[in-house]
């Protein structure tokens, strides 16, 4: 059997629908990639055509954000709804990381780029399974509730723009995760739900890395093209990100991830002005 290329393995993950199966395959492919790296015989990156939208299970039903019921985290049902939304984000994140691997192979990148996103995809797979385990321990499961339909929009919008993808996905959306996770940790601490608390702490620690990889490779590509990273970041976020950048920001973790305040604050200020005008 000939060894598949990394791009082919990415497409295999993207075209697997079931969450547990998708993440098991993601983990298996990541292990194959890193074993080959360690042996000094890295897999070929290759080329493959990722689907415009990844395969997804029949459930959860995907609804527009307006129609997804509000979560009140004070009750066990509210906490289940919150975790269900997190599981959905994690499953999307698995696909987002394999998608960036397969989608932009026309731009030759250092092998470290692939190491970073394969590692991230593997971590997201673990996050999804940890949260699914928590949901199941609370007598629920991923698919029991409706979920957000718009989650893949950023990927579709930036399917033809590598720098745009890096700006919007790791440097805006995943950075937002760093802002909101401490509040979620607090909720589960108060509810004394230890299993979830431990899962969220792992997620919080590892997500800093994903934002850092985004910032690293965004700066790398800007350097290669002799672009000013901050100006380009502002232009791309304005072009591709259609909702608001809202404070409070987790400035400490954002800094740890290589995201300085002059990247995101001016965009947040613009949002404030726009809202005021309306
Ligand atoms: Fe994650
Ligand atoms: Fe992530």
C-alpha cells in the first residue's frame, strides 16, 4: 500500500461525517504524520481537493444563530447547552485545521507549518471527545440539541485567501475563545463539575498554541510578501469577518499567543463607532 499524502489524509478527515469517527481518524493521521517526521522520512504534502463544506453527522440540526435557544448556565440544562455549543465549535475546529492543510498547498510552506496544524487538529479532536464525554456523563450527547449553522462561513469566505484564513480563523475566532473560556471555567467551578472543569482547562491551555500558530504563519507570509502585518490584518478582518470584535479581550493570553493590542483594538473601536452611528 502506498502511503497517502498529508493532503489526502486531510481530505479523508474532512469527508468523514460522524464526530467520533472523524476525530479518531484525525488522531490516527496525526500519529502517522509525527511518526514519519520522527523517523526522518516526512510524508509528502501532496495536493488534494478539500470539499467546500466538510461532512457532518445528521444530528445536530443546524439552525441560524437567532433560532438556537439561549443558554442559561445557572441550571444543569443550561450547562449542557453550553457544552453542546463547545462540542460543536471543537468539531468545526478539527475540520478547520485539516482544511488549512489541504486547501493552500499551492503555496509552498516550511514543514513546521504542517507540524503546527496537524498538532492543532489532533488537539481539537481530543477537545471534542473530552466535551462529548462530559455531555454523556450528564446524560446528553453531541447531536441532542440544535447547533449553530454559520460556523463554517469563515472557512468558505476565505477559501481562496490564505492570509485571510489565517487572519480570521486562528487570529480572530480562536482568539475569541481565549476571551470567553475563563468565564466558562468559572461557571463549571461554581457548579462543582470537576470533569468539565478539567476538560476546559486543557482546552484553554492548548488554544493559546493555536492562536500563536496563526500569528506565526500570518507574519511569515507577510514577511515573504513584504507586507505590513498589522495593516494587512486590519484589511482582511474588515473584508472577511462580518461580526463585531468585542471587548473585553484577554490581553494576557493574546499577548502570549503573539497577538498585540494594536492588531485588535482598532477594529473593536471601529465596531463601537459603527454601532453608535446606527
Ligand atoms: Fe479546541
Ligand atoms: Fe483551537
